C-alpha cells in the first residue's frame, strides 16, 4: 500500500518537471516534524531551568522532569505517575515531546495550551503539591531567578503567568525531528526497513491514520477508546466528558501522538499495555475490528519504532541557588494533603 502513494507521488513530480525525479512522499497522511519557530531563546532558557527545578514543588523534590523525564522520551515509563507523598497518580503521564502540536493538553483536553497546562501540576496536591502563591514566592526569593526574569520580562516581579509562560516556551523547543520515518518521507528510501514500510502500509490500509495522522501522528482530535468493543480497565477516568459534560464524550480521549512511542511505554491513559505489540493488538481489535497476525503486528511495531526522532540534547541547566528567604522544602511528613485533584 505504501508504494501506491509513492508511485503516485513520483509520477506527479515527473509530470510536473522531468528534470526533478522526486521520490519524496508528499501526499502521505503523516508529515515530517518541522523545526520549532519563533522561539524566544532567553525565555526558553529560563523555562528550561524551571522545568528542571524541584523547588516548584512543596517537597522541593519533584520537578516537571520527574514525570516528564527528557532522558526517557519525556515521560516516566510508569503506568501512572508518582507524585507528592509518594502518591500513585490516577493516570499515565503523556510525553512532553512535541506536545506543542496537540490540539489541547491533558488526556481530556482540559487545558487549552502549554501555558495553561503548566499551572496545573504545580498546584496539584497529588503532583507537585505546591500552590501558586508558594511557587511564586519561592522563585521570587531566588536572586538568580529575579535577575533572569528581569532580563526576559523586563521586571523582577515574578508571577505564575511569567513562570508558566517561560515553561511553555521551553516546551515548544521539545520537538523531535529527523526520525527515520521522516527521512523516508523526504525521499531517503534507505531510512526504513522493508518491514517498517510494510507496517506503514498496514497502518494506512487498516485505518489507523483516521485518528493518528499529521505531524504528530495524533494529538489533533478526541476519539472514543473502544469503538467496537469496550476497553477493560479499573481506571476511573472517563475522558473528554469531564470537560464537555456531553454523554457522547464518555471514554473519549485525546488521540496520543505516536512520535517517539517506542520510548513512552507503558501505553494508554491507564498505562495498561506494557508493550507496543500489545497496544497495536488492542487498537486493531477495539478501534478497527482488525485482528493482526503476528507478522502484521511486528511490521506495524517496526513502523512505529521508526517514529523516534532526535531527542532533546543540551547541557543540564545550572539552577540558581536558594536565597536566605527561600521557603524551606516541606518534607514528606509535613502537611498531609491527599487526594488527586485533577
Ligand atoms: C507527579 C508527576 C507529574 C509532574 C510533577 C508533572 N506532570 Fe505533567 N503530567 C502528568 C500526568 C499524569 C499528566 C496527564 C494528566 C491528565 O491528562 O489528566 C500530565 C500532563 C502533562 C502535559 C499534557 C501532555 C498531553 O499530551 O496532554 C504537559 C504538557 C505536562 N504535563 C507538562 C508538565 C510540566 C510543564 C510540569 C511542571 C510544571 C509537569 N507536567 C509536572 C504528570 C506530571
Ligand atoms: C478511532 C480513532 C483511533 C484509531 C482508528 C486508532 N487509534 Fe490508536 N489511539 C486512539 C486513542 C483515543 C488512543 C488513546 C486511548 C487511551 O489511552 O485512552 C490511542 C492510543 C494508541 C496507542 C498508545 C499510545 C500511547 O502513548 O499510549 C498506540 C500505540 C496506538 N493508538 C496505535 C494505533 C494503531 C497501530 C492503530 C491502527 C491499528 C490505531 N492506533 C488506530 C485512537 C485511535
């Protein structure tokens, strides 16, 4: 199936200009990751520091990177995340890689964009368990941050708005170009194995691209999970209905990006599938009524693994030291907020 499109693409290119024999796969439902644009680099640098700074949490121990580990595909590889007081969270941590491409943030899309999203975990009792007043006063008490905020925002007065603005700017840089699949899309036939090309053909022919398409291979719509048969889980999350109140949205979730999916196991909102092979099997059966053979499953998995792009690569940010007025970390035993207020 992959070759059908390929041939059509080449023929068009030939017809248009005989001098250019293009083998690029221009009409595919998936497009290559493009470089981030319009990044304010000083703001992104500040956001990088904040992303790695555990002082945004009440315990002084948990940073964004704890659950969105940039050495692990921007996720935590746990079924559901662990937050303040070692609490087991209610839902799987999605990757922050390429999250700027999402139509909205969170599995149920309750935050419109990255900036709005970043305010959530800081004050979530089950995640970083701080509150915006404490987080702001902590950051504002650190002389190095006051200086950095002044350089970026023209004022030393730190607010939750500027904190989340900077974090979101950093997150916009977290795109992962140059996946083997993208190189193949751009015409490098050597970039994919025959098995992966076959897997891509199956991925298209069986209808996966109805939901997993575009630059992020997902992230652009909310879809019911369990169209042909219900998904068996103990997880109480009901998806999009939590935002819209619309019965039709019960068990509708944001279609996850499949970029870097090889790295972001376990899969699904409950972390219920440990391997890609298992996830593909479940998707085939529940979303499309397809029972893939072992060989077909392996081919699709080979294709999915070709979606791993260049991972973020930079020096670890050096965080400015606390000042005399910086609130002390509230260790494990103090103040027992419980519950997961998502
Ligand atoms: C304790 C673990 C934990 C911490 C700490 C944490 N997150 Fe998350 N993050 C999650 C979980 C779990 C979700 C999914 C929640 C949901 O959808 O209901 C999530 C969702 C997200 C999303 C949405 C991605 C998507 O595809 O919808 C982004 C972006 C994100 N977090 C960024 C951040 C940033 C920035 C910070 C630091 C300010 C942070 N997270 C701190 C666990 C964590
Ligand atoms: C009708 C829309 C739809 C179709 C068709 C579809 N998916 Fe999905 N896919 C989803 C949704 C929604 C989720 C998230 C489910 C959840 O965890 O709640 C998902 C999740 C996944 C995941 C797990 C990603 C992660 O990070 O947790 C993989 C892998 C996946 N799909 C692959 C496929 C493959 C392969 C096909 C074709 C056989 C396919 N999907 C067809 C909507 C779809």
